[in-house]
C-alpha cells in the first residue's frame, strides 16, 4: 500500500489506554483511513506489565518517560489517556515539539490549563483533538447532519442528561473523587460530554448559564489501601489516601443557546436506575430528535412535515451502511456496533483531518473543546454565586 | 340506600365543566362513595344551550348567576370549572357561605388571591380542594405509596417535565395566552401540575428555586374574531381581542427539596413531538421511579434490593384491582382506564374526606395548593431577577 | 331534541353487563348518536340486587324473565351480556320478534348455533351485531383505515397474539373452564378477538388453517364452593361443581389469508408476564403496522416510502380529535381513553347503522361474526386431526 | 507467556470471513483465552487481493487450495466461512486429518450431509463446533443461565422469530436465493438460529413439528451480471446466472418441546419494518423472559415471585462485568458491545473447550447442531405434506 504511515505513541494504560489501543488497531482493519496508523510506542510511568500490555495490543515499543515520547523524532502523534491534571503539561510539550495530539476529555481539569492548551495548539504545526467520543456514535453524528440540513427547523428546547449510578456510599475514594486529580466530579466527567454533544448536534453555542446546582451527596469515602496494580492514576491514588470527597456528585444547570433555545443539563453519578443514560432531546419548529446512549443504535425523530394522523416519534435504527454516518465501515443494518466503535470512528475522522480530508462529521479540536470548558466553568460559577452567568464573563 | 346526598353545583362548562360533570356522574356508578353525589345545578353566565348541556350530563337545574349558587341553601358543594382569575371571588364567596369547594387548578392566577383563598378555607366550615387530577392516576398514587413506605430510600434527584406541542405560530390568541385571564402560560397550566405531583409523590417541600428561565417564543398571535359560542371564558375572549402574548411559552427551573434532593422542572407548549408528556423520574438511595402520562398505566421502578444480575427498570402495569390504588373500582388487570377517570378518582377521594373517611391517597386542600402556588411564584421571581430564590422569601 | 328514542333491554349483569350498561349511558353523553339510547330494562334471572343495579346504571325497569324482554313491544334492542351457550336461544328469539340484537362475543359456543344465529339475522327485520370491542379502539380502527387506503401495500405477514396470564393452578374451576358453558377456553375467549381484529384490519378472509395446537396445561382445578352472589353465570357455576377442566388453556395456529399472506395466531391464559397483550403485526410490501392493547393508544407504523436514513417504526399516539377515528368524541390529544370507551365507541357505530348512517368504521354483524366462528372451528379441527384444514371444509 | 499456541486456518473471506478474522484477532486481546490463537493461514480459491486481506486482518500466510490447509501439519484448527454446500466436504476432510473445526451455521445445506459431519466429528480426535453466534450474546447466555437455575419454572410457551426485510423485489438473484448453494432460504439462514437459540435457552429438545408453512413471495429475481469481485461464493454466483428463486422467503412452524411447552417459530426476509429482529419470549410457571436482537444488550424478565403490586417486565441491561456472562472481558456497565463481539465471545468458549476448560456457556458441537438440522428438515416435511411431523421420523 502506498498510504503514508503515522507513528503513534500512547501515554497511559488504564481504561482509556485500552480503549485507545483498540481504536488505533481496529481503525486500519475496518475504516480504510487515508493514513496508515502505526502503534509505535506504549508509554506509562509504571514499568511492571508494560511489555505484556504492548504485546497484547500490538504496540511495537514501550517507554516509561513521557518526555522522551514528546521528544522522539519517530513519533507523529501523541495520544493521551491519562488523568485530567496531566493533559496540559503533556499536550503542550507534544505540541511544542510539533506532534499531533489526541487527548482524552475533558480538555483539562482547570480553565486556565485549557486556555493554554488551545493557545499551544494554535501555535503548533501539529493538529490537536479531544476524544469526545459520542460524536463517533452514528446516531449522534446523524442527528448533527439532520439539524445541519435544517430538518428540525429553529431549535427551541434542548434537554441533556448524563446519568449514572455507580457512586453510592460503598464506593471508595478513587482518583475520580479528588479535585486535584480529576478537576471536578460528574461535571467534568459527564456534563463535559453532553455540553460537547449538544454543541455538536445543534451547531450553536451556549451564551448564558441561567442557574446551576452543584451537590456532593456523599461527603466522605473510604480510603483505598493495599497495593493497587495499574498505571499512573492508580499509583497516585495509593500515595494520597485521603477521606474527603472534593468533587461534586451532581451538577445541574439551565442555559440559553445562541439561536434562542432554552436548555437544561444534568450530570449525576447517583441517579439510581441509570447506568449510562447519556442523551438529549431537541425540539425545533419543524421536528424533534431524541437520543439515549443506553440504546445507542437508535435515534428518535419526530417530523412535523408528515400529516398529523401518522405523525409520531420514529425510532431510527441508525445502522444502515449506506445511509448512516460511520456505518459503512461495519456490519449490515440491524447488526450493532458498540461503545468501543465510537473511538474507532473518532480515530478514523482524526486520521482524515490530519491527512487533509474532510472528517465523516466534525471532530473537536482544542479550540472547540476550550469552548466546552468555558461552559463547564460558567456552570460552577453560577452554582457557587447563585446567579445567572453570561458566557462572556468567562475567559 | 341510606347514604346521605351531597348536592353539587358546577360553575363553568368549557372543557373542564364537561370533565367535572362526567366525574360527578360516574363516581356514583363505579366507586361506591360514602356520600351520594347529586348533580343539582349547572351554572354558567351564558344561557344559550345551558339546558341542553344540563340534560346531557344529568344536572337537575340550571342557573346563570353564580352568586345565587353560593347563596342557595340547597347546595352543599360548589365546583369551579372557570378560568383562573375567577377562582378567588367564587371560592371565597362559597366558602363564606359554608359550602365545600372543589376548584380547578391552579388555585389562583395570582399569589395574593391564593393566600386569601387558603385563609377563607381555614375560616370556613366547608372543605376546599383543588383538582390536581394527576394524583388520581393509579400509577402516580402508587408511586406516592411506594415512596411513603420507604421503598426508594432517601431521595437524591427529582426530574419533572410537562411537555406539550400545540402552541405553534398558527394558534390564535386564546384566553390561555392572556396574563389577565390565565395568570401565566405553561407555568400555571403545566408546571403547577408537576410541582403538585412531585410534592405529592416525594412527600417533601421545595425549599429553594436555584435558577429559572421564562421564555415566550411566539410573541404575537392572531386575534380571535367572529362569534365564539361557549361559556364565560370564550365570552371574555371575544371582548378583548388583543394581539400580544402576555404569558410564557415555557418555564424551566432548578430547585432543592426539603430532604436534600436536587430537582429540575420544565413546562413547555412547543416541545415538538410531545403531546402530553407529564412525568417525573425520582432517584433514591434504595430505588427509583419513573412516570410518563403518555403511558399513564405504567410506572417504572428500579429496586436496588434485587441482585445486580436481574436488576433493571420494571414496567409495572398499574391496573390490578387488588394491588393498585383506585383500580378496585374499574376493570381487570391490563384493561386501561383513561384521562377522565383521574377526575372520577379524585371525586371519590373528595367525597370520602367530606364524609370523614380517609381518601384513597391524600388530595390537595387549599392550604396544600397554596404551597404549590408559592413555588410557582418563586420560579417567576428567580427567572426575572436571574438569581436563586429561597422559598422563605415568598409569602 | 328531535332524535328518535331507541329502547334497550340488557340481559345479564356480570362483568359484561356492567360494561354494556356504561356504554349505553355514556354514548349519549359523549358521541352524539343519531338515535337516543334509552336504558329501558335490565334483565337477570337472579332478582336479588337487581333493582339496586338498575338504579346505579340508570335502567328504568327490571325483569327476571328474558322471554318477556324478547316479547315486549316496548323494547327495540336486546343486548346480550350472558355466557356463550345462551347467545343462540336469546338472540334467535329476539330476532324472531324483530328486535335489534347486540351480542357479546364470540357469536356462539358452537358452530351450528352460530350458523343458526346468522340465518335468524338474515330473516329478521332487526339488525344484529357482535361486540368485538377492539374494533372500537381508535388505534385499531385507524389501522383498518390505513390498510384500506393501500398505505402498507400487499400484505405478506400477519402475526396476532392475545396473551394473558391469570389462569395458573390456583385459579378455581369457574364457568370459563367448562366447555358446556363457555364453548372453548382461550380459543373462543381470545383467539375470537384476534381473528376478528385481523380480518377487520386486513379486509381479507382466512382461507386455510395450516396447522394448529390446542393444549390444556392445568387439567384439574378446585371446585368452587359456597355461595357466590351474582347473575346467571355464577348461579350455574354453583350448581355444577365439577373438577375437570374441559377447555383449552392455549390454542396456536398458522393460517393463510385470501390475499396470499401467511399468518400465525396464539391465544394463551398462562403466558406469564402478559396481562392483556392483544395485538398484531402486519407486514406489507409498502409498510407495516403493529399494535399491542397493553399500550392501546399507540399504533406503530413503518412507512417504506420515506427515505432509508430516517425510516423506522413511528409510534403514533392515536388520540387526535380530528385525525383519528372515534377520538372526536373524547379529549384533546395525549389524553387517553380506556378499555370501556371501546364499548362506547362500538355502541355509537351500532346506533349509526341502525339509524341508517355509516358507522365510524365497519362493525361486525352476525354474518361477519359467523366467518370468525368458522375460523375458530377450523383451528380446532386442525389441532385434533394434526393436518392443514381448508376453510371450505367448514360450513 | 506459557500459553500454548493454536494455529488457525480460515477458509472463505466474504462477510463471515471478515467476521471470523476479527474474532480470532480480538479474542486474544480481550478475553484471556487458555490457548494463544495464531492467525496462521487465510485460504480462498480466488487469489486476487488475498495477500492484502491477510495483511489487514493479521493472517501470517495465504493459500488458495483448501485441501492443502486440511493436510498441513502446522494447522490445528480449520475455520469455515464458506457457503453451506461446502461445509460437509471441507469439515469432513479436516476432521479426518484430526483438526479441530469451527464451521459457520447451519451445519450443512442438506440433512444427510449434516449427519455425515456429526459422524465425522464423533470419529475424529479434533473437536468440532458451529458458529451459532447468538449464544455469544450476553443477554442470551444469561437467559440460558436463568432457565437452567429454575428461575422461570416449567416452560409452557416458546415464541421465536427472526424477521428481516432486505429481500424485496429489487434484490437480485444472489447465492442466498439458490437452493443448491444455500440449501434453503430464510429457513436455514434464520430459523436455524432461533431453533438453536431456543434449544440452548430452554435446555429442551423439539419433539414434534405440529404444522408449517413455507412460502416464496418473490418467485423470480434479476440475474446478477458483470464481474463481481470476491471469494468462493461470488465466483459461483457469477457462473450460474439463473432467474428462478428456488428457496423460501419465509417459513413458519408450530412445535412442541420435550418438557411440554408449545412453540411457534417464524423466519422471514420480507417482514417490513424489521431489520434483524431475532428474538424469543419464553413463559414459564415462575417467570418469563424476552429477547430481541435489535436491542441486544437487553433481556426482559418477569419474576412471579415478586409481589403483584411491583411485578412487571424488568429490562435488564446485561452489561455488568461481574454479573453477566462474557461481559467481564469488555467495558463497564451501560457501555455496549455489538454484533461482532458475539463471535469473539464464541471464539473464547471454543478455545476454552479445546483446552479442556468449561466454556462460559455451552457451545454447539456438530452433534448438537445436527439436532437443529433435524428440526429444520422436519419443518420442511410438515410444510410440504401439510401435517404434523414427529421428530422421531427424521433421521
């Protein structure tokens, strides 16, 4: 094949490292990307088990110093699967070295870091993206296309939630509950996704946070003791061992969009009954759309142009190879793809943009992700100060 | 039969007059109430067609002056099916005369009126109720019972919406769009219901409005011209004929409940795709409940006490004559009741309380409905002043 | 009003007596029928409680001898709410006297009786109908209209089930388990409905039973002892007291329709998890329809003429006053009607046909119901003889 | 690693070749199988593009003569992804050479071949399995476990369908419509799956086909002309070019299970509205289960041991790493796996059995698949002879 190779280094090998490894491996097998992704180096500060990990996922080399990765002339793209507080230093160093960067979401734990990352991206010859992976869900990508085509008219209402329920009292004090490591709780973990997703689908920006609540229901958690095998995150976790939860369990906020729509957002980790209800409903003057990740293949669509007698919500099984974005790479209609495929799909669009092609649907660069970060920040200010906060206040 | 008669007078005969007429007629046939409801007098200011109306629904007499009804020694209960601005004068006069009153919701168009009505009820020997009819939905009543029994534990999240979509640009300027007649738009019409419903189901009070948005998307509507046959509401409508919409199309707000839960509420009349999505989701520490009036027979319940492998949302068809509140009066399991039955069910509980019995589930008296009115008011203040509003501010 | 009165006599006052009473009362209040239905006489062989019953439901007179009712010159219509084995003698006597007859389904317990009833109807000046009440469900009536308009093209597949689960081992030997009284079990009780419903919706006839199974899982049941208050059915029940179940618990069959479609049918009383799943799916060359009575307001429709990308099952909430059959008499969209309304709707079409008007949608007369009866019979022959049975064999 | 290698050769590279390639590659990365699967050789009669194919999926060698593969001492397992009529010769030759075999479903196009394959497997030291891949769906595997544990009691009803809609008049005459190549139409393609799946879940055998219908709605199809690139199947297709459809579009049948349950089955390719509705409902004396592949993560469960008031269908999201079979290898709860994972899961169980371990849940060997084949045959006899057929007739 005459495709150019793109040498990738992955930093971090927790949950997201495994996910990214799979994405870079599968994208070549299924998606015919314009560049040939080479799994060049797997990097993690903990050496134990790293070679076995690399062998399993097909990484050709290992490395325990991430600065080496950023400095290496062999590496074209640095992929970050590390906790939020490490995004800024690593991404900025890689961008300064002219590498492309693909960074786990949210862009950063703190707004200032996010701004610096966006600035670094602007200054670099490398391209920089964030893995807001739900843009890689065919149903979500198709919703974006429908809205862009004017199918639902002017948007009046946006409702978005990301509800989970894994964080009851019995869950110990992992890094996700520590503000220093995670930046925030459900807010940065989950609201980040639905802010990005609704911005992506509507094509509009949030102009005001009209009110917000942040709450931590479980204020103390059991410290983690004993030896936790694993990568960067777990190592730090072990070292800290504190009892107080310093992040939110839930953040709700109301907002206005640039086109006049009103909106509500909610992220929660103790929304009993919900495992991964990441979804939205958008009501426009000509139609409406609904999505829930717990049924990720389905998009619900109400089309006001049909006559009243047969009008309703149509459940579209977004799995047609010819009709639905990203599906051409996969299986015949009715044969599902899953969570991991959203990362493979994102990787295929990243590779297309790096090669100078159009992505299947737009993917978020650092500039774009910085906008999401400003919304996250504005919501926290609104919750703390119990007032509406125009986005123009947040730089 | 040895049951005592209860003579009822109905004022108003629009949509709600017809609904109340049916309720008072059917409650005796199906529900075995402790008092014998007599459809004594149908009252409306417009005489045309009134006798025919009375004959159809079984009212024994007609009357065109509502003061006569309040003054009549033959009447035991005055039932109000008139626009919101007429609730206060009529209810107060009836209560002063010692009558029982059953009033359409919301209690009043203005907070001051609501307070006066609650005071009048306190001072009267009559009992006074509000037709918050969704308490008469068996699934909602059962949700109340489950929460009260501790089934879902401490409540952490409340989400409530009442979404409709009938009010696009083509809809003319009916009384519902006039603040003087209606008090408010979607807020008083729809948020009133979900405030009452969540207070009823949770058994808790709202302590703070944490933020709010009120919006009128369609600011001007076509005036209604020509002769509109009908009752009090339509008569006034004809007289006014103005072009500006003076009420909201949508009101969203965030809130906190007395037990610590965080909550979101939304009422909308242009939420395309939704006809009558009046529902809630409540997540507690031991379980969760979900309801949507568009599938009014069903209550969804997640029970954390079951083991993980078989846990999920259980769709309960709340139609068992022995197991579910209010259903004993109706049909065997799986054989639905409908919207109008919720009024019949409410009427049966009203009659039980008047007779000194326990209601099937609690029904809202004026004191209770005044609390809902204060929440409505606080949300409007929050939206106008762009800040959180503690309920203690609102008297 | 200048409408003519129609004097009705109801025979039987069990579950169906109550249902018919309500239907005749409500049809005048809601549906503006062309004749004025008068609840003239309630008839039952057991006198105890009959007057109270009549007072409750608005019947003007009572009677304990059904022959008197058939003979009375004051009665225009005889309505039968009695066990199946009584349909033939009562209907034939009433028809001979020139009365209109409305008979509970199935037409008869035995095919010979059904044939005689159809003959009696043909010979009478009275009109004769059967309460196949699911034709009165707006979603089902709308399905009929869609198919008739060619919306789904040529029909290829019909799937119909009526699944209940009330008949486990603990249920005693009621009249429904006795072949002499009931004719058959789930077959006549439930398959009768789905045979009628699919014939109604498709507009086609069944031409062959291609195979069938009849099974009685619970072969013995506890005898009913003690005094059971009630009407005709319960009286007979008490007298008989036998232990063996002589009807089926379930009957399944495969069939072919006149237009070439293949079909499956299943009735069951021990289909755990199903309360009243009476429904169908019909796949045509241009579209498809799905209905389930457990969500009776909804009709699912797949329209092949829409483009693939947005195609799917549309859930139509069949509650629009202007767009959906029968709904004009009831409440605004999204406000449900229930099980009992299907009888009110049927009554309104019966009255229209008797008055010489078009029904809202076709209602089954005795000729039509006799065709359903022949299908029931053919399925039993097929099950007994373990072979395909062409309908032409069954007279 | 000290795991033993297992050298695999794949024959065929159409849709299923790609699927199997992915399965053998991913199983090592995710599932920790007890043997190390080596993608040794990709074999196809068409050489063009074969090396590129092998490179993409990680096959180390290529080969164009399948006899060489069966003879090679380096190969441990021969995997068949070829049309049905090639299963028997290839599998038998491989088994004679002592290889393990994993064969696409159904076992064979003709019953005689299936019997010979089962005999060959019995005589070989190799183990032989069939890719009835829906046993690899966690929800289906969990249903098997629940039934085996007695959770739903004695089984009374089985309903199974596999409904697709891709085969309208416009679809040309591909190999799937040719009896010589495919053996049968929807029957072998789809009924094979649901026969296997219900046998697997119930743990019972089918003892009688009580009636059946086989129908070909579209009797002629456009011949495929021009050069179709591809493997074995497409090559033969080109050569034949005939116009008549010689397989069924749909086959329905009724059946009895060994434990007394009655059952219905239906496979269809023109069931408009259904893309891949492969599912079942099973009603037992203590509970019930429902599955639909279009929502493959979900299993619906009704548990009669819960009290009536809160009883209903529980939608279990079968994605818990600890609680649900096969999920431990994948992602946290609520994060879906897709169609291709069912093959990876099957591969992991195949490898476990070959290594002498217990599979996650039982996988079908040739003996087991031969039983499914007998049911397929019995249904065709029943349809042709229009009578019930006991399975004992079919050898």
